[in-house]
């Protein structure tokens, strides 16, 4: 555990550098719709094994979970439920949009209760994974209170093999997070993430990994695709929800028995939930195709080959993990194997390379439509909305007065000094604004 802690802490420095130094943001100028599509789509597609693994214990419960969740989130989402609402200092009867706001929670509670009834009545066998009593020992054996603290397992130790191996996971996680940011923004109705926001996100994830290593959690921190799928199902993307969820997680982390209690949720229920949410993530990735010309054989190749190859190559690497040697150096080989076994990394890199090297017009590649939508929003006043959406919560008035802040890649005041590849060559920047002449 101490070696894992040290590997996480040191390798996370790579992610901090990638984000806070603006390296990830520099690469964004070459990110196009045909780069994002296979990258984000593979986040959802590659997770089919996790969904299947959880659902296969009892496909009946898993399928019923899918039906109930689809019913709540799609067919009945506009149906209000009678309830009590607190307003103006008193309780009032009112109609609440519970099915619209809490389809996942209600589905879990309903199916959890059904599994409990089937368990008590012995309608399902003792080996069935849909039973709710298989993990009760976790609740009995866990303490009521436990306060985690840094170095609880001892002072972390650092080894070259551990750091290099963990660096592969950190790099793959950082690249996957970029796709998660685009998917999250699209599902929540937010503007496309600007460069500084992505830089700040990657750097902050690295900082979170350092803290996780110091506290000895045994894992780092990263964007979680399941949560993005939850936004697509519930249509709730408020930061207040995330903040409240964070407080609840802290509470459950301190009250161990409550956290252990939620581990008793049967895995087929989790598998059914995954099927719906991962499907949403896949669809978000494919939705970027609205900008490109799908009648182009060039685009069909750039789209199809990365998706197919990113399904095939990682599976081959995983099956032949012990026999693969690329460089003869065990640490470097481990990094390569981790990257090549990550579906999203393979799909994203292939899409990135092919779309930026295979000849094609800007209209064909979808850059014109992509820019027109973004620039159209800007002309309609959405630029100020973008600025507010990705601003820091405090200190923005002071920050905008500081000249040095324009050179810090992770601050909202950051100004890119070089023209993006998506800007016409006849554009010039003057007084902080783009002035472009239209060639006839």
C-alpha cells in the first residue's frame, strides 16, 4: 500500500504538469469533431464488459431495472407526483417532478426493495447475486466511525517500476478526461469547454491524485463516465448537486456502516443502470457527427477504422499481456501496454492522427459547421455566458485586472497567443478581439 501511495503521488505530478502548464490545451487546437467522436463513443462502448459482468448474475433483475429506469426517465418524466413542498415558511401540497429529477435513485430503491422481498421469501437461491444478504457481513464488521488521515499506512515509498507503471494510468486517465469534459458539457447544455477550463480540470485531477495518494486510498481521482451518463438520464447538471453529493460522500466516508450498507445493492441492479448510462455516453460521442459530411468516404474511414481498431487492439493486448515486449525495458513496456489496452486512448489517437493527416476540406471535416455554431453563439451574446460558466467562483473582478493572468494557462483570463488551426489565416487579433476579413 505504501508503494502504491508513492506511485500515485509522484506519477500525478505528470498530470499536474500536463494541465497547469497548458500542454493539454495546446493539443486542443487539433481536436476536431472526428477526433472527439471515436474518443467519447469508446468511453461508453468499451464499458460494455463492466455492465455485462454486473448484469449476468441475474439478467431478469437487470432487464427489469432497465425497463423501470427507461420508464421513469423517458416515458413518465413529465408526470408530476403529489407531495409536500416547503414554501414561505409553511408546508404546502404540491406536484413534484420526482420522476424527472430522480429516475436513477427511484429505480434503485424500487428494485432494491424487490430484491429484498425475493431474498426474504427465498424466491431466489442462495448463490443468486440478486440477493441482498450476501454482503451483510460488510455492514456488521465495519465500524460506526472512521476518520481517514494522511499517511495512515505509513510514509509512502517510491520505486521506479511503480511510478512508471502508474504514469501510464495517469496519462490514459488524463486523455480520457478530455473526452469526458466534452461529453459532460454537451449533456448538461453548457458551452464547449474552453482551453483554460480543460487545462484546469486536468491539473486539478492531478492534484486530487496527490491528495488521494497521501491519504492512502489506493486509487487516484478522475472523471467518472457513469456520472456523465447520469446527467444524460436525469437532465440534472447543476454544480449544487455535485457539491451536495460530495458532502454526502464525505459523510458516508466517516460513517462506515452507512457506506457499507449501500454496498449491499445487488450487482444486477448496478448492471442494468450501467446499460442505460453507458448507452447515453456512446450517443453523446456520436452526436458530434452532426457537423461532418457523412457522405464523404474519407470521413467514413476516419470514423470507422478508429472505432473498430480500438475495440480489437486493447482486447488483444489484454489477452497477451504476459508475452508482449516492445522495448525490453519493463517499466516502459508497462506504460505502452496500459495505453494500448485503453479503448478511448487508441480510438482518440487514431482519430486525431487520421483527421489531421488525411487530406480533406474544412467543410468536409466539419470544422466550418463546428465554428459557425460556436461563433453564432458568440455573436448572440453567449460568449459572456461561456465566460461565466467556466469562471472561478471568486476573485474574477480582481483577476481580470491583472496582466500576468493572461499568460497563466489554467485561469479564465488566459489569452492564447497563437492562432488556432480552426481560425482562417487572414484573422488577426487586436485589443483582445479577433478581426477577420472574409475572402471572396
